[in-house]
């Protein structure tokens, strides 16, 4: 029996030593239990009493208790009674816990050094004076301070040289603080507004210069600004400056910051975009994003200056041609680069010109476009990109969201792990957002000047890696019909007209033909030939354009397509 008790005590003793070596307060408590059982199995086993003592003090939570100070004789006796009861409770609680209470006087000598202030020693301070709000300080325990100082004074990696006089002198830490010249900078409260109109809100600019106490700043505004030059001095340099611009296009803003140490100039040639307030008639207008056309009226903003996540015009992909606009969105980071520069939270804006929607009548009106997109993952919970489509009736002063596209509304081409580029009409899907009643109607003044903003917001997975891919947008227009009306839907004939109905040109799309060429003949409803052409065919999908100049009269046309021995006739609506 004695041998069994001895070996049991030895096992618990060894377990206690191993646990205590972990060095945490919780481990010390567990070690104490092991040593306690060892002592019960075989009283006085080895140095178990010493180990019990070491484990206890490693596990104990030290609390300094500061009693309430009562200066009134009226309440002193009752306060003394209250304090005595608290002392009795703490003594009783100490006997059955790993908490040790100290008075301030006891804590002063806690580590046998009366020269150190007690406040550095305890794990916490319990102040019973609930009306005293001074106990909000952040502090380290005494042993934490010792550990940090030992680390800094260690010769490993020459850490002990950091604070030597020679090192401080060599690094310039002891040199007089230099008088640095300022670094000019500024911010704006908005980046989009109209040229001078009654509805145009002011654009607020604010000096953000830094690096020195700035004495004065000088503003210079281009684009026929209402206030071309503004100077701010003294306390007024940090107040906002309001301005308007008279010339549409990108507005240049320059700021000179001056101090006793010098000056600095910051110029932003694209600080804000000033839109033409003259609204376009949307009837018959389709934006194909063709270079040299109206691209200057579609400003884009890359707020974070990230080259791989921004709007850009492209000439290698389109619905019916090779031009469109895309949000570049392929996270190329690899290796250690993935630890920084996550695209999560990045966003970019695309703005349209103003449209007079009153011209669309009193029926439903849709903002239509075609899109092609993909994700790099098939997990819905990781498809976190979104596209927010908003409108403004006061030249960008306020924006109202009409719809937010997500998941399948963005991605219609499945998972693409490489950079996505649409290669044919079947890669595109129609998108239609019905306009709210607030911005349509022939007599609705709020419909007279409507801007749209398309904001792409980038998401990321749990590892902060971008899961999206490039998103393409084309054929942006307003219509009384949805875009799906003109979406190519091939049947067994393999011939379709798109867009149909149309307000301009259209395409004959021929799929799967074995013939080498095709003849296209367009007649009006009376049978008069208005256009004919012959085109060579190659590949699986071919497009033959019917130019808008031959479809200038609104109405119904018949389009006859002959390929080899096959003949097909399609109805085309021009409005």
C-alpha cells in the first residue's frame, strides 16, 4: 500500500512540476492541485511543501484594496463597522481562493523594496470609493515592467545599445529638432458637380497641409471658378473654402502652403469633375463607349489609386463591337504581398451625363445596359462584390440608390480563375433597372436633369483576398423597354437580331451556319428595299451590322437572311 501511495505521489509531483513550468497563472493553479494531491498521497514527499508554496504564489491574483475615506464624524462609526466586515470577508475569501488582498501599506513592501511605489506591483487595484473617478489609468504590473526592461537591456540583437548615448548621437536623436517645411495637401467634400447653375451645390475645399505650423495658404482654382484665387491666414487656414466652376470637364485645383521654414505646392489636375448641366434627350441614345465619342462625359474615380481595381475603357471586348467599359478587378497579389494591400473596401465610381427623362413620356422607364462578369470562387458566401446604382437630381448634391447588384447579377459566366474577357455575345447578359416615379413623367421637374452613378464595391474572402474578376458594361441607355427584349436568343434557325427593338443600328447575329457567306436584305413594311449587303462568314458566331442611317424612319422592318440554301425572315422594330 505504501509503495502505491509513493508512486501515485511521484506521478502527481512530476505532473505538477511539468505544469508549473508552463509559466501561466492557470497552469500554476493546476500545478497546485497536483502538488496538493501528492502531499495527500505521501505527506512530505520530496520538497512538495515548497512546490505548493511556489505554485500558490505563481497562481495568486494580488489585489490592493483602498478603503473609502470618510471625513464626516456623523458616518465614521458606521463606516468603521462596514470596513471591518469587508476585512473579515476578504480574510475568509483568501482561505478558499487564489486571491490575495493587500492594504496600500502592505503592498508597499510586497517585493521587499520599500523604495518602489505599490501601484506598480498588484495585478489590479480595488478602490472602494465609488465617487472617485481617478482610477482609470493604464499600468503594467511590477514583474511585467521587469520583464520588458530585461528584454531591452539584453545584448541579443544589440538591443542594449538602443538607448546608449553614442547610439542616440549617431542616429540624430539628440540633435535639435529641425524646422521642417510644410507639405501641402487638401480635401473636398464631393468630387462631382455641375457647371454654374442655380441647382449646383458649392464644393467645399479644406486645407490639410502638415509637417509644420502653416502661416497662410493660397488657393488657385481653374475651370472658370467663381473665386479663382483665395488666400487664408492665421486661424482661418483650416476653415473650409466654398467654390463653383463655370466650365464643364475636369477642374484643376492648386494649394500653396507657406510657413517660416518654406513653402510647398500641391496641384491636382483632376480634383473634381464639373458636368455639363444641359441634359440630353435619351431617345435614340445608346452609349457604346467608343473612343473619341462621348467618353469625356463619363468620368471615373479611382479613390484609392489601385491599378488592379478601377474603371477603365477597353477596346478588346464589347456586346456587338470591341469597345466597352470595365471595372478592372483581378487581385494579382501573391506570396508575402497577400499580407498587405487587400482590395476589401475599395470602390470606384462611374458617372453618366445628365438626361432629361421627361422626353420618355409617362410610362415605365428603364436604365438598361449589358454586362459580362465572373467570380473566382463558386462559394456564395465569398461572392462579396456589389454594384450600387444611384441617381441625383441636384447635380451630385445627394444620391439615392435605386438598386444594388450582387452575386449572379454580377457574374453570369461562372467561375473564372484567370483574368476574364468576354469573347462573344453569349457572354453578356441584359440588365434593367426601373426608374422610380420620382424621376420620370413628362411634367415632372425632377426628371429634367438626372445623373446616374455606378459604384463598384470590392469584397474579399476571410483571408482578405479578392474573389472577384473583371466586370464589363456596355450599351448603356434609357428605354421604355427592358434590355432583355433585345437579348439574343437563338432558336433552331440560328439567326437573331440584336438589339431589337432598337433606336439606332442593329446586328444580324448568325450562329452555327455551314455557309461561307450571308446575304442580308432589309425592307420597310411596304416592301421597299432600304438596305442590302453580303458578308463573309467564319467561325461559329458572326455579326452583320445594319447601320442606323438606313433605319432613320421609325416603324417595322423585315430583315431577310440567306445563308447557303437557308432563308430566314425576322421582324425589326425601330422606335
